[in-house]
C-alpha cells in the first residue's frame, strides 16, 4: 500500500470503512486489521471503549456543573477518533496530547481520576509520562506538536526507527485540533519534522469548530492537503468511523516507524458538546447542524453493525452499560474524596531545582496566605 497514493494526491478525500448506517464498506488503500484476533471481539472492544470514554466525559461534565471540577473539556462525538487511534498504538509509541484526549489516555491505561485531579485543581497533572508513554496535558495551543517533533528526533537518533524490529521501532503521535492548525507552533513542527524525517504522526481531530470559529474560515483547502506543502503525506479519514481511524492510524504509525518521515492524519469529526464547560455553543452554531451530526454518532453506528450482523447480543450491551454505571460511581466518589493540596504546592514541580525568582514568588505568596491567619 502506498501512502502517497490517490488519497494523498487529491483523489478520494474520505476514508470510510463503516457507514453511519452501520454498513461495512471497502477502501482500495486501507483495510481493518484485527491483528490476528477475532474481528468481532475487537469491534466489541472498540464499542466498550467508546461507551466508557463517553461515560468519563458525561460524568466529568456533571461534576463540573456541580462545582466539583473547575472546568472540563468535552470530547462528546470524538470517541471514534480517539479510540481508533489509541488502540492502534504499540506500547513503545509515545503520545503528546492536547487537553481533550481523555479517550487516548484511557487506551494508554491512565486512570481517569488522574485527569479529574488536574481539572479539580488538586495536582498539576503530574502523572509520570514514561509510565504510560503518554505526556502531560498541554494547554498552550499547538505547543505539544513541537514537543512531539523534538521527542521524535530523539527517537530517531537513538536508533529506534527503521530497524525492522516491531518491538523496537517507535512512532510519536502529536494530537491537535483544527483551530491549532492555524498556530505557528504547528507549522514550525511540520517544517522540522519534514526536514529531519522525524517519525511523528500529526493527528488532527477536525471537529469543525475552533471554539466559535468554523473550519471554513480557517482554511481554504482540506487540512490534510496542507501536508503536501511541507513535503509529507496527509490523509483524511471519517473521524466518526472507529474502524477506519484504526486502519489509517495503524498504517500511518508503521509508515513513520519504518523511517519514512512524518505523516498527517485528519480525522474529520464533530464536537457535539461545548468547547469547554465555560462555552455556550448555541450562541454560534445552529441546532440543525448538531442534529445532522447526531445521525453520524460513532457509538451508534458500531452498535447497529454489531446488532445487525449478530455479533453482539443484549447481554453484551447490558454488561457494558453496567460497567459504565460502575465507572460513573467510581469517578463521582473518587473525585469528591480527593485530598486538597496546600496552595503553595503549585511551586513544587515547576523546576527540578527551584530558581531564586520562583523561591521569591513562593515566599511572597506564603506571606500573603499567612496574613489571613487568625482573621475572622
């Protein structure tokens, strides 16, 4: 299969293997590979992953509404893009997320309570990136693409690319959104990755809205076509089709692991929720648009496919719902029981060795807090 084939050259622009109606279709360049496992079992696993990821999202949104989280970034509607990509990763691959990759974090084995602790403000998102090969959440828009490119250049220099050893060759994935594609950091990352042939997959979740700015105001061409201007291939996949996302990401990861340089994957999806819980999408988009995309719901299409083809029964779906309910309880109870940190803890993990400037700031803040002691 050539990743520089018709899709990269402006031919078929939309890779899809499972239609919104739950019908399997073929694509000339990409096919779903279950990796030697029973295909039905793998698809059932994808369904479970997406349902649990959505429950993490809905529970976290509810916790924020009840004042238990300071803010929450929703992923409603983007479950297939994240699970399809997350399940295509090999253990040695490294992920650089934005602030919305809750589904990918789940795939990498990160306890969702660690993410909730960040949004609750009781720690600084200080999970060990090396424990799960999953970096810390990045709030600065697009900055993680530069981090990923630098890491990928290091992987290359460590001899972990193009050896032919599937347990050794490594790829790096940089997640970003359509809004971040307008940032200078992202374009600089493209330039460096192409110049140094870095093994990085730039995974863009094009959810149509950069907060309140629609995609048609950001780019005059499909985002995946931008890759050609930097000298590497790009593809667009149906981001609500978990099978297609998995197939495309799997191929892109292997392309980079083999030493061919970077690749851009544009997962064409839709943010059915708000940008964050501080956002009101009804102020800038029509309800008809949301209803249209609900018909393309990534979870519903897999459920229809499994049901129509006799690959899952009511007992399976009930068991997944029960597991989701149990997860919801664990998240609610776990979030509310998190110990509060002392305000001065924000200074603890900024640098390995605290700088004089930071120490001065800490002392000033400590004096300010002490001024309230004994006050009524």
